[in-house]
C-alpha cells in the first residue's frame, strides 16, 4: 500500500500543490504550510467521498437485485436499498476518513464509537436533511433542473461536510 501511495498519491499531491500555489500567487496571497495541509486534507476527503459514492451506488444496486431475487418488499426496493447504501457507505467513509484524512495526532485520543456516531450524525445532516431541503428549494421553488440540482448540492454539501467532520466529528 505504501508503494502505491508513493507512486500514485505523491505526483497528484505535487501537481495539486503547484496549482494551488499558482492560484494564490495570482491573487497576491501566500499559502502557509497549515493552508497546504488543509488543502491536501480536503483533497483526501474528496477522494474518500468519490469512493463513498461508488460504494453507496454499488450497495444500492446489489440490494435491489437481492430484493428481486428473494421476492420480498419489491415495492420498497429503492428505499431499502437507499438505507443500506447510506449505512454501509458512511461506515466506509468513517473508516477511510479516520485512517487517512482526519488522523489522530500524537497524544490525541478520541472515542472510536463517539466519532462513529458523530460521523453518522454529520452525514445524516448533510446527506439527508440539507440535501432534501436544498432539492426542494432548487427544484420546487426556483424551478431548476432535477439533473442540475444535485450537482449544486454537492458543491455546497461537500465543503460543509468536510468542515463539520474536521472541527466536530473527528475531534
């Protein structure tokens, strides 16, 4: 895993830092070492988020297929699949965020169970409550496309989710 990390992640990290430094120079600002680390942390969070989305979708599809094979609760297939996708994808996100994004610092001790519960609360807020509220706002009130609205939600939800995780769930 370490060889893969060096081979794959290090070039991405260097290119990303070069781009963010260029952006800061164009704005006549200086990027601090702490700012660099926060940017890289946000990138790792984004990568976990992409994998999390894939896990959610995979679980969703598998559960729907299982429901049809078993022949039970077919009228609720998408709801049951959504719940299983949510539960397992948040568990996936917790594992990888805990291991690579929001690592415990030296001397820091956090409760495994407490952090897991706070992670589920965070994802429930941003993934269920905030997302649903914004979908109604965009689609029903502003008459935005149902296909574009989720993209806008992601651009708002991901940074909010990152900040809540960084400053609350993993503290």
